[in-house]
C-alpha cells in the first residue's frame, strides 16, 4: 500500500477536474461529428493508397518547374505586397490608438481623444476578427481571380493584427521619455520618434518580420480560393488527382517556408 504521507493531497480534485473536462468535451465531439474511425474505411484506404503512390514520382519536366518557380515568386510577392499595405494601414491606426502619445491624456483631460481611441481600437478588432481567407473570398468576387484579392486580404487582416500589437508595444514601453517630450511641447510624431521608438523599435521590427513569415504561409492558403500563387496550383492539382504534381508543389511549399523562416531568423538576429 502507498504511504499516506506520499499521497498527493490534490489527487481527488485532479480526477474530478478530469471527469468534468471529459463530460464537457464529449458533447462537443458529438456536435462536431468527430469520427476518426472513418479513416480506416477499406475503400477509403485503397483510394488513399493509390493517390499517395503517385507522390513517389514527382513531376519534374521543364515546363512544370518553370510554372512552379513563377508561382513561388508570386506567392512571396503577394505576402510582401500585402504586408506593405498592412503597414500603411496599421501604423497610423496604432498611433491613434496609443494613449501614451497623446498630450491630452498626459494632462488628464482625455475628452474626445478617448472616444477616438476607442473607435480606432474597435476598427482594429473588426479588421482582425475576420480571417484573411474570408476577406479573400470577398475580394475574389470584387476584383476577380488573381493575386490582387490575396494582397488585399492580407493587407486588411494583417493591418488589424499589426495595429493592435504595435499599440500594445508602444503602451507597454517606458513612458518617461514620451511624457517628458510631450510636457516640453513636442508633437505626437516627435514623441514617437525620439521617445518611444528607441526602446520599442527592435520589438516592433521583430514582430513585423514574424508577420511577414506568416503572410507567406497565408498567401499559399489563399490560393485555394482563387487568390493566385502556389495555393491555386495546389488546388488545381488536387482536383485533378495529380499526385505527382501535388507532391512537387508540397515540397516547394515546405522549402519556401523553411527559407522564409531562416530569413526571418537571420533578420531578427541582425536587429537584436
């Protein structure tokens, strides 16, 4: 028998919490129709085996590789252009949403500025609450198939994300330099450049680079709804059950993500 002195006094509470968690999880699994045993269906396994067998012989002719290289470059271009437009949207909104860069807040008279900041923060919530995939679906209907829809989708969704995080970084920075500059009559822009940015710039740049890396991944996913790039080619190959093309595109996608991760890691090291 176990020594009573060695027993965990919280064991019964842990078991109770586990049982409560399982009781809450089971209805959610039923509601989501989670049935993993369907993966073991005999016909499904045979079809999957035939499809995966094509992965071994990846398509590698010159015409296909040229198309793959062009779409890879287009994917990077979509991510970079989208993030650039997101910065154009995020930077002014984050400045408007930051209370520490407001002279009225420093003087204890927030007034209309407080309501403006709340409105800007509500706008940032609205922009980032809708996934870029939904934005892409909307813009595909507006501007048609192609890279433009992907660029606009990333710009709007990432503009909300960047604006929120930028504002939080600026709010969490040491307020002494900005308060001193604002008290001396400096403008909001001067307080930002000479008070907040010297301490916040590395963190702001690091997060921006991370978001560019995420944008590369997102631009591939957006291709499935017609926003161009590698995702659109992967969608076409999947619909045609061309396993040899799918495997080649997936390999290029993995290499692209590895390259973007290595580049962002190198850039963060340079910024540190």
